[in-house]
């Protein structure tokens, strides 16, 4: 048992902690506040306290639990909302009767009273290793929760029973290799700062479909990939994150609100139970875990929230599911690191951030990937996709958090405040963004959407870059001074921007667009461009080409109902071809 000698905000220094270890969870003071040991110097421990420390003073007792900061993993995670250190907020509110978290309150992460219907899949006498399935629980209508053999357990199943159990009831016993018996429950613990093991990691080869055209077509992220969404305040980072959480074709979403404003988390809580998942027909909450560490909660807990979220994600990945972690925002997590580093009196790095900031960012993103899971099943693969928002002050991408993120992630969706001010959403700047997964994903695109898809994407990007160069000339001499071909480039670029890249999240038809629809829309716009260029060669009038009826049809293409778009797009293509040919014939006569 130690004694406090210094209190500096969330940092507490205690002496007499010779029996404790680095990263141990401790209980501080009479209220038993939760803390974690950051550094040890002799018998003095520097402790990061995850709760408000006002009222603490020298002489207060500190008791170590002897275990690192860990999360409970088992049935009951889905549809739940936790704070940064996995305390269930609804259960806390029910226990304390208050909307704010009472200091020192202890509530288990998983409900100890709720009974789950466990169906055994392993049999007595089966040899099992870490990661093998013992049984399953239908946690939500869309997710089958697999109960796995915990780490370090290997042996023969002695007994296993199907039935209705709480998470702490024994469901199976196995005889370990050393001859001892081990009782297994449906819950297991895992330290958050240690990545869960796997057999092998693979190169991601399939895209994560988000339903956002600017992401899926222009800057795709792979399942098991990493992406960053940087942008200044008000540019729509949270909206992009919400869209990814809503529509991504993954099995499970872990949404981490790290230092987020309370009203933004409230939006998520209100929306997700009402939104229907297009893949399962159930509400989105049925496949979501929310970690709400809002800006008014103690700053130290922000640092833990990222690790809590990704550990829960790894647990579902190990079952063979595709999981997405949406972290909003990693900048506020970095701010928590900076505050704790300052209080520990460490040598500051750039802009006051700790010197190890870049390695911590890399540590987080490197836990993403497509892996072969542990267990006897050689075919079981799971993926973990990590998407983090970055909030650089003033939109300055040269600051340390943005730079540290850009060095490690392979997709960069750069949000632009000027696009947001023009009400162009998602406000992803097509000139500053990039995806390094295009080569890896090419076989998938060629097989599923045809070889023309990526060729069209490259052509569309070229037109947008040409528009950027032409805009400088237009500002000097005006649009009318340009040649017919350049005027067409500007018009096509405008169509790509307004009719394809721009998307309305508040209109159901337009909020989600599947890959086939995206490919057909892009093909329509580029066919218009190539047919108009051919007509201009024959002497057709540019103004006549821009005024054809089919041009308005292309503009309305994104609002065509899902069950009608294929027929409608085919009709627009026919009308467009005949109208352009008619103008081209007139041009030849003239």
C-alpha cells in the first residue's frame, strides 16, 4: 500500500509502491478512483488517474490491483455504450441516478445478471487450442457471438453444457496439457495496450464499401486497411465518420468518440437505433459498440479510450468478422498524451507533444490488418480497418499529429473548408487526397466491376486536375476565351464534382450508393465527355452540346430510386447518344 506525496491534476505521485509494476491499475484514495501506473522510480510511482482528482491530497492511500488496464470481452458488448475505460454508462446512470459519472463508482463492464443462451459446438474429448470455438451465443439478430478458448489455454474438453448462463457461469472445463483442470466462462479479459495475437497477416485485397462515391471510386480503403480524415473545424470530419459507421460493409463497427463534443455523441446515439442496416435489415446499433469519452470527461481517460476500442475490435476480428474502428478524433487523444507528458515533466517534442507521439500513433494503426485467426480452423480470417479523424488547429497539416498519421496510414481523405463553405459534401479535396491501395485492389475491381472501372477513375482524376490548371487561366481571361475542348473539360469536371462526388447525407436515395451504381454513373459522365469531343471534331457547337436534355438527366441520376436506376441510366445513355449525334450532323452540314 502506497501513500500520495504529490497531486498535479490527473497525475498523482505515490511512494511505498515497491510491490507494484508498470501499467498496473491502482485504486486511489478513499473513493477508490481508478488509475494506471505510468512510470516507476524506486518505490515512487507516477499514476495517471482516470477520474477527477479534486479533493485528493498527500497521505491518501494507493492500492495496486496487480493487473494491467484490461477490458472484459464476452456477450453483451454490442449495443452498449462505454466510457474510455469500459464502464457501461447506462448501468452507471441506473446505479447512481445521475447523468454524470459518480467518482469511484464500480460497475462491471458486462452485465452479470443477464442470461445468454449458450449453444455448445465443441464436444467432450475434443482437443482445443487458443482461439478455438467452444460454442456460440446469438447476441443480436445479426451477430453470432463465438465463445473462444482464451489465451494460454490448450488441452482436452472434459465437460461442456448448452443452456442459459450468465457471463461468469462455467460453461466448460478443459484438462490442460499439464494435467490441471481449467474452468471456462463466457467472459475473458485482455490488457488494452497489448495487441491480441494471430497466426499470420495478409495484404488487404478487397475494398471497404462505404457507399460514399468520392471514397469508394476515387480514394478507396481496403478491408483491413488504415485511413485518416484530417480537416479543419467545420469541414465535416464527424459527418464522414458517421457515414462510414452507418454504411460500411463490415460486420461490426466500434465507434470511439475520443474527446468529442457531447452533442455529437448524442447524434450518434439518437440516429443509430433508428437507422436500418441495408445488409441485415436490423438497426445499426445491433452491430455497434460505442465508446463515448466526451470532452467534459477527465482528459486522462481519452488516452485509454483508443486502446479500449481497438482491443474490443480485435476480439471480434478473432471470431472471423470484418470490423471497422472509427476514432473521432485522434488529435484529442494526442492532446491527452501531451498533457500527461507535461505533468510528468518529460522533455517536450515539437509543439509540446511528447517525443514518442509518432510511435504511439503507429502502434495504434498497426493493429489494423487482415489476419488468419488463432485456432485449429485454418480458413478463418478476420479484418480490422482503422479510420481516425485528425483535427489540426487551423487546418495546418504540417503539425505533428497530422504528420505522424500521414507517415503510417495508406489512405488520406483531406477535408477542405472551402468546399464545406460551398456546401459541397463530403468535403474531400480530390487534389490533396490519395489512396495507396489502388494497386492492391486492382484485381478485385477488374473481377467485380470490369477493367474499365479503374481506367474511368484515372480519366476522371485527370479531368479534375486539368480543371484546376484551367481555372487559373479562366480567372485571368474569362471562360469564353478558351477553346471548345477546354470548355468541355470544365463542363465535364463540373459534372464529376456536382453530379458524382457531391452527395447528400440527408436524402435516403443519395446517402448510400453501391459500387455498380457508382460505376454506371461515372460511365455516363465520361461517355458524355468522349461523345461531345467527337462531335466538336465534326464542328458541333459547344453551347448546343451543353444544352441537350440528357445533360439534365445525368444531373438527376443520383436521385433515381435504387430499383430503377439501371433501366433509367440505360435510357439516358441512349438519349444522350442520339442528341449528340444530331448536333454533330448539324455541325458537319454547317
